[in-house]
């Protein structure tokens, strides 16, 4: 094994819950980034992969464990580790050249030297002619080129990419990714290792020498998959297809935590997170599954291609379907249950009724809200009550998300109503025949 | 950079003196030269006049002859700019401190919130003696007091906007600054200040109008029985009012008109156009400000050279104040955050607050009496009623007008500029006219003085509504047409909700200005006649004239409570509503 550059040893990170107790975002993460490799981090939302990236960048401090860079403890951002951001993080008031020179300027390098180095990188990354442009004049792809040039000009040993291609359209993202790979393989950049956080499984498989799959709540490394395919890889090739399939399987298999997609059936509890699955997506996928060519059973990568959802989105939606008892997973395939098939052919009113029933049965948060409304004389309760409850087990952001999902689902299932202005959840009015 | 032929040319030229060879410049340079020279001469003359021997009690020559007006204008302008510069520095320091140190933030931000609602007169009467003592035997002391007074009318909202800007720097940009190891100094110049710049400039413009509004109060100072009238347009107006000289007022209005126009064209327009690059939305927008002067300046080589020199100096300082170590150094190691200093600091603040409350109670019971407090609160309610009523009236008039203008793009941009200009114009200049009319027709000052409060601030309402209406998405407009919305339904379901956020922004500014204006508007003099409306503004003004410090303090304190309460209970809520719900 070649020389390690960055090592994480039993790293943990916590946040404070509403009751003041610590909730783990990351727990016991061991990871070593070696010279000469590209590693991809995959995981469902909330699995702490972004947190881990930021710990490696020195942007946040780990609460437990050790972070070593070249064998020395890392207390903050290091000169040898640079990062490319998801939304580019360019300074809009600086020209392309000034943006690229930012890090050099911060080091106090003389202007001529700066310009010389910047020019070289700008040419390398295909930005020549745009030196004087402001970021707002550029398209997304060109902006991310600036972001990459800004990192590369610092000649970093380690390049961290935080979903660097996900804000770009598919075509642009792929093209940029290939270019980076070419630069990396031809040795035109002095970078010794690249760490990519992604929610695109294909991207990870195409780029990485090693894929790390994260489990959530708390985030930790669930599986590691070495990829020994030669570059350049073809996305259509059998080997790549099989690997993608395998990653899907790994991501959904294993001892699932509550609230996340998995093959084993896990009962959801009141304070768990809910999948960010919109009604329209769920119904769309149900219908898709019921029809040609799937007939109730689909291979996940195929389904991803068909729906054009990102992998993260798709997994969330599937998770929603599984929780509600409309579908289940085996061997990386998704299958419709009888109820799911029935749902796909039902009329709108029947669907809503069915949806409501399943909610009451399988989603404790929704059931709890309904119970609360029935108990209460006035029939309405402020949402804050539930938010506070959720904050005991979830971060403020996650709690908000979970409640939003519960409200959207509950409204669709005709279980309760919600007033956005007042933030009050109300008992659903009985349908009257003559009501328009 | 140098092309081969220019290298050749340099060779040929090497026998000539440098000044001849390198005398660059283009025709734009030559055209600008007289303007630059004139500005320099005027500035030198004006500042020389500011520092002259002066003893308290010595009368300063002042004439109502209109030929003196340009000179007075120059003096006032100089003061304004010095105060503006000071406000700018203050804002930056304030924002840097409060965003960097949690302890400072805890004290300074609420303090500023209070200072902001204290009317300018309050500062003047307290500080002027100290300033005079600082420069004995020189006019500079009084000048400083006047400048400080203007500063207090400008600094607070600028500081707030800078603070807001610094705090809302997007997380990813902030992380980028950390990853690329920007030091505090570098971060300030490359990230925080540019990000806060548009808001800061916008507030600077409003501050300037605020400064003009109180130009009379800041230049005609009464201290320890002495009446000092500093040469300036404010004193000119004060004297014209004292002598009931309508012609002089007319001249002053004309001079102000020219001054505001010049500020707008020569200072703010170029600045706003320049600051366009700091807008954070990364997509281009067509609402960019245009300025002929900026275009001109950008074409002249000399000014470009000066700008480059400044950029160069900044670059050098940026290179100088860099981080000496990165995250691998032991010096980057952070200690476990300790809660002890926080707790101690909280305890200190609590102690100070309790002491202040206690001494306030003591002060009220010994100096003014509780019944007086009740009286002042009643006065506050009068003024509050006026502010609300007038705002409603102004909204009734300007919302339909603003919507109509905003929907007609041909009119919108032009009218908006005019409205901005009108907002900057100090309307207290037309107060004497109101006095004459009220006296002539024997009207009730309690009612007829009120409109003066909103005279200047209503324009904020207008130009915000115009801005709101002109940004209604075209598709929404078409949808409204398609569904045949008309009459009241059209207003209720479509137009009013669409402009609500910008209306609230405008109304916040307008009410803030109206409270401040009440001090001048509820107590208006013209020669020997003085008209008073019942209200907290006239109370403060009256007590200032009488020199009754405890009662000035009481009046100001109560006004603060009203303004802050109103902001907190009404505007903040409406603003949140607009933010969360009614936007595109």
C-alpha cells in the first residue's frame, strides 16, 4: 500500500439536541487516503459524508478521534488540501483571473508570479480568453472550471470535491469529470489524491479507485468497494453496469437504520426521520413500476435511468414507498406489493383513502398528529409542538424536514389540514356532499 | 504585456526626459482635468476656512445675499462628506468587531438599535460643549460638533447594514475563504466588504438625505446661551427663517436643488454603477445603474492609473497581513471553548442593566416626576397616531400611482430616479410656506402641521412600490389578464400581494423617517411666529429650546421606546410575513 496522506482515526462529530444531549453525526470513522488514488464517498442524505469531507478540509473540528495530515495532527485548513465546492463559491466581484489567484494572493505571492501561475492553470483547464470575465457572465460549467482552476493553482496534494458536478447539467458534468480524469492520469497536475463526495453512483464508479459507502444515523463507513477497472471506463460496459448494480445493492442492503431504505423491514418510530419523498414522485414511480417493461419488478440502475432522478432522490422516494407498504426490496431490485399494484390502478379518491390508511398504520408521526388532533377539543394544534418533540431525536433542520413530509403526506391522505400562515395543523373537515 | 513595437518605441524615446515620454493621457483626461482641479481648489479653500481662530461669543459673519450661497454650500458639503467618511469607517469597524467577537456583538448591536432611534438633536445638545473644549480658540471645535451631529444622523443605519452584510456572507464563500487561508484582513477586503457594499451604499444614500434633513439643526447650534451659526446652508436657512425672508428661502431651495442634483450625478450615481459588480446574484440583470461620469472616469487613463495605484496598495497590504501558519501548525489548535468568560460577561451586562434601571427610576422620581412620564407617553401616542394616519393616506395615494408607473416600463425607470431624488431633498425647506398658509387661513396646527412629517418620506413608499410593480413576473401579468381579473378582485388577489414586500420595505423607511421628522415638523417657526402641534416631537424640540436636559432625555427615551416597539411589533412581523410568503 502506498503512502497515506490523510488519516482519520475513530473520528466522531456531534451536535446538541433539544434536550442538550449529544447526537452523533459521525461516529467511529476510520479512513485513510493514500497517494495516487481517487476515493468516492457515497451515502444517503444525512449520512455525514459532507461533514467528513469538511473535517478533512479542516473546516470543522472533529469532536472525537484524530485527523492526521502527513502524520501530523490537523487543526485547521491546510496548504496542501484544497476544495472544490458544489455551488462553486466564486467571489462574484472578482474576475476569473482574480478568483484563480485568490489563494496565491493570500499567501502574499508577488503579482507577476501569481499571474504566471494563474495563466498556466487557466490554459490547462480551458478558460483561456475568459480571464477578465466576471463569474456572472459564465455558464455553470465554466464557473466550476474556475472553481477547479482556483484549487489546482495552489498545487494541492489533496483535492476535495464536494458534489462538484451535481449543480451542472448531465452533459456538462460528464465532460468536466472526464477532463479532470485526463489531467489526473496524464500527470499534468501535482495532485496526489482526490476525494469525491457524490450522490451520483455512476459518477463514483466511473472516477474512483475505491468507493466508500456511508451508513447514516450516525454516519459511519458501511462498506468499501475497490474498483480495479482500467481508465478510461465506458459507462455502457458490462463491468461498470455490474458495479453500479452492486453499489445500489450495498447502499440498500445491510442492517438498515430506522428511517432509511433497506431490505430488512424495520419498524419506523415516532422520532425518526422521514424520507424526502414527494407525492408526485411516489405515484409516478408506482405507475412506472406497474407498467411496461417492469411489470412490478425493477432493477434500480434501470429505474434511475428511466426516471431521470438523481440517485439520492430515487432512494428517498423508494424508501417512502417501502415504508408505506407499497413496495419492497430484494437483491437490489424493487418489487411492488399487492397493495402497490392496487394503488397504481386505483382512482384518485381511492388512492387518497388508501394512502391515508397506510399512513396511519406505518408512519407513527402522522398517526401521533391525528391522535393529538382527536384528543384536542378545538381540533387544531400548533406545529411547534411536534417540532419540539422531533428535536429530541433529530437536528433542527432534520426535524423541520420530517414534519414537512408528514404534513404533505397527511394532507394528501386527507387526515388533517395545515395553515401555512399560522403554522397550525387542523383536523380534516368532514366531506359534505354539497360542498363545491 | 508589452507588444514588440512598443518596446521599439521605448528605445527610440529613451533620450527624451521621462515626463515628455510618458506623458500619457487621452482626450478624456484633458476634458476631466478642469473638473479635478476645481474640486481640489474648492476642497482646499473650504477646509482652510474650517480651521480659523474663534472665541465663543464672537459673531460669525453671515449674509442672506444669494451670492454667498455657493460658498455656504461648499462648507456644508465638506461637512457632509467628512461625516460620511467617518460613518463609513465607523460602519466597517463596527461590523468587523461585532461579527468577529461574540461578546462585542451582545452589547454593541442592541446599543446601536437604541442609538438609531435617538433623534439627532439629542446628540448635539450633549456633545457640543466637549468638542468646543477640545479645540480652544479655534472654530474647529464647533465644526467638529456639527460634523458629529451629521455623523449621528448617518452612521447608524450604515453600520447596521454593514453588520447585516457581514453576517449574511454565504456559507460556501466563507468556507472558500477558509480553505484558501484568507487572513482576517484579507477576508475583510476580499469577501466581507464587497459583499456588504451594495447595501452599504444604498444606506449611505438614505443617510445623506437624513443628513440634509437636519442640516439646519446641525449648523445653527445653541450652547450655553450662545447662538453659534456656522457658515453653511443650514445657518442660511435658519437666519432666513428668523428674519422671515421668503426670498432667501427661495434661494436656499434652489441651491439645495442644485446640490442634491450634483450629489446624485457626481457622487451616488457613479458609486452605485461602480458597485454593481458587487451584486451577489450571479446572473446578470438589466437593472444595472448607469452613470455618465463613471463611464467617463473609466475612459480616462489618469484616473485609471490612480485607481490602479490604490488597488496596488491594497494588494500590498493584503500580501503583508497574511496568515503565518496553516492548520498543520500547533498554533491553529483551538482550545475547548470555555463558558466562563461568556457567563461573566452576561453577569456584567445584567448588572449594568439593573443599575441603569435603578438610576432611571431614581432620575425620573427626582428630576421629572412620574406624571411627566405619563404626559410624554400621551404625546408619543399623538405622534404615533399621526404617523400611522399619514402613512395610510400616503399609501392610498402612492400605491395605485406606483403600481401604474411600475407596470409601464417606459415610465418606471425615469420616475424612479425622480422619486429617489425627491426623497433626498430636505423638505423642511418648504415648512415656512406651510406656516404662512396655516397662519393666513387660521388653521388648526395639530392637523395641518402633520402632513409635513411625511412630506419627505413618502417618496420611499413611491419608489419602492414602483420597484415592486416593475418586477412582477410577466407570466403572472399575463395570467391575470387571461383570467380577466378586474376591479377590486384584481387588487386583492394579484396586485397588492405582488407588491407587498416592497411596500413593507418602503413603509419601514418612511415611518422611520417620519418619526425623526416629527421633531422638526411638529414645531415650526417662521420669524416671530411659532406653530406647535401636540406630540412628542414638539415636546423634544421645546425642551431643547428651553435647555431642559432631563426632559430632553425623557422625551428622547420615550420616543425610542415607541420607535423600537413599533418596529418590533409591527414591521418585523409584516416583514417576516412578506419574506416567507409573498415573494416570487
